[in-house]
C-alpha cells in the first residue's frame, strides 16, 4: 500500500483496491442493461463479459424505483424529437 493509500486509510476514508474504477464499472453495467433491452435476453443469460447479472439487474431496479429510468427515457425522447425537427 502506497503512502497516499495508507494516509487515506488511516483517516478512515474508503480506498478502492485496484481493479476497474467505479465509473468504468458503472459503464459496464449500463452496457449490460442496454444489451438486455436491445436483445431481449433474460438477465441470467447475460454473456460472461458483463458484470454479474444480479448486479446489473439490481442497479436497473433501483434506478427504476427512483425514476431514473424514466428520466433517461424522457431525455432521449427529447433529443430524438429535436434532431428530427
């Protein structure tokens, strides 16, 4: 553990331990959600190069519960209508 990580850890801050960044991981989950929507496959049938299906499904379900999915849909609809004129 480097000096910056040790200092952050001793200060009680949560320090990510290698791997992909949270932002990249989130992108992989969004890509998996899009894959399910585009192909119509079942969550359990997600290819193994995506994060675990339960992780993807749970995030999508949380977003749906708080209205994020609807907001994304509405913004995409506005963009498409604006581009179409």
